[in-house]
C-alpha cells in the first residue's frame, strides 16, 4: 500500500473527502516527525512506538578498496510494533 492508497482507504472508512483525509494524514505524519525530531518518544497504543536512538561511532571498511574508514555517530529512528499490529500480521 502506498500513500495514495492509504489516503483513499482512510477517506472511504471515515467518510471524509480524499482532500480532508490527505490533510489529516499529513498532519499526523508531521506531528510524529516533529516529536521524534525533538527526541521525544511517540507511542500509539496497540500500533507501536517511534523513538530516537544514538548509534555510536565505529570503524567500517570500504568494500571497493578494503580501506578502514571511520563511520561517525548519528541518531536513528526506531519503530517497535505494538501488540495489535503484531497480532494482525500473525
């Protein structure tokens, strides 16, 4: 399912127009991105949790030359699926 299909499904299930469903989805995604960007954890009970984690600096290897390179530390976004999402997949 892509974003357009999701918008169509939300519009159909909620009785909203596609334009309103798109605005609602964009608003939700923007709010999640803003919160995670600030380092906050976003928990949607039953669906999952978005959080930020720090990845430490480490040594890596250039696959073309075999040369050792330094990979810098960075922040990454993690998602942990909730119980209802896990059940839906099983």
